[in-house]
C-alpha cells in the first residue's frame, strides 16, 4: 500500500495519477471496490470511534490519500480534538503498514518511507 499525505490542495491526487491510477480508480471517502481512497480523514472525522475498523479496511487498498489535520489551531471542542487525534492515529498505523509513504507539499512529492 502507498500512503500519500499532505495539506488540502497540495497535489496528492495528482501524485496518485502519476502512479498510474485514474479518477475512476479513486473513491472519495468511501470504501468500495476501487483501489484508491482519498479524503480518508473525512471518514475518521465523521466517526472517530471507527478508526480501528477503518485502519483494517484501508490497509487493503493500493493507495490511501489523507489530509494532514494535526497542524494549525487546536480546536476548543473536545470532540474535534479527539477526531484530530484519531486521524493522526490512522496515519501512524497506515504508515507503519505501508510499503511507501509520500508527503506532497506544493505539488512536490517527498518519499519519507
């Protein structure tokens, strides 16, 4: 599995396309038969208690694309903070399991694993 991380609008999906995947291969925050899932953070933010279930399902995908949500202002609401922590946990476990981890910044991919 390849984990692609980076900020909103950083070029993560374009990088996935450079790996040979098309838009029809990419599922937006849903787990279905497609080999690429993007906006994985949205699935966790919607229901942080499902993070362990999502880890198992996302680990089976060829590519997982997730926005980095741990930077910037810390939310005051406890539920929003817990959701950010859950996204971080998701990325940590997926990074451990991934064959390759790429961080995309300003459209430039940096291989970090």
